[in-house]
C-alpha cells in the first residue's frame, strides 16, 4: 500500500502508477453526481450549462450535508453513495466529460471497469465508510458552484467543490481494470465452504439451521 497526494486534473502518468489498495488524497476541484445528474443528462436530455470537463476530471457519487445561510453554503459532512446504481450511464458519462476518476462506495462490476473505465484511462476510488463523513467534509475548502439546485433540490444538485487533501480514498480499480474488492471477494468465496467442514448436525433442525452452504439459509 502506497500513499499518493495528487493534483486535479489527474494526469495519465499519475493514474498509471496507482495500484489497487493504494491510498490517494486529492487537491483541486471535484464535482458531485448521483441519480439527478445522470437521469437529467441521459433520460431527460438536459444540456450541461457549463464546460464541466474543463473544470475537473474527477466526479464523486454522493450527496453532501449542506447548510445554507444568506446564500453561502457550508458542507460539514459528505458520504458516498453506492456507484453500481449508475452502471448503465457511467461509460457514456466518462466519455462525455473526460472523467479520469470516479469516487464512490461499494465499487462497480468488473466488466464495467473493463468496458467503461479501462478504454478511457479512468479509475475508481472508494471512500472508507460512513463514519468518515466528517473527515471528508473537513477537506472541502469551499463550494465553487452548484448546478440545477432549483430543479433537483440540494441533495441531487451538482456541487462543484474545491478540496484540499481530500481523502483517504482507496484505489478500488486501477488503470488496468484490476479490482481490490473483486480480488478480496474471490479470496473469501474460495474459503467460504471450508467454514462448514466438521459442523455437527443441528439438534432441532429449526428453519435456517443448515450445515450445507448450498442450502438456502434464513
């Protein structure tokens, strides 16, 4: 595991040296996106009102906790949302907006990395959990802009954020399409059946008491 502090926009050379499991901190501009962004662009066919790709090549699947006072915004905490829900949009989005890094949680399927990320030189960075929301929030220096706030509401709007040492973020998928979560899931699955070896038969055979993992368990 190596630690990297990288400026945004991310460069191909920076991305190429990252490996799954590395820890990344980011400096520069990122922008948020979730259902509201993807649906507006690709289902409703809205046009992006600003040249977003020129501002940043890093997007964050999240909904920030926002406090608004006299037209000023303060983001105290930010927690990632599950990225797999946006899989059907992500390839087109990466191409349209020259995205080099997607930040989120839970990762995406390996075939999505191979088909959508690798051909475009993009990587996936994962946050480390719900409990770190305030840590990520402290890395947000200011809100630079907000798009579609009136149309989508605060949670679904696109927030353009200036960040400083934003992290820690784990490299879940690198530029070669390797997946940290996929690798570890395979390792766990390979050991799973052995956990049942030598278990005694249930005494009462109540619903859900099984010694064979191939049987449905409740």
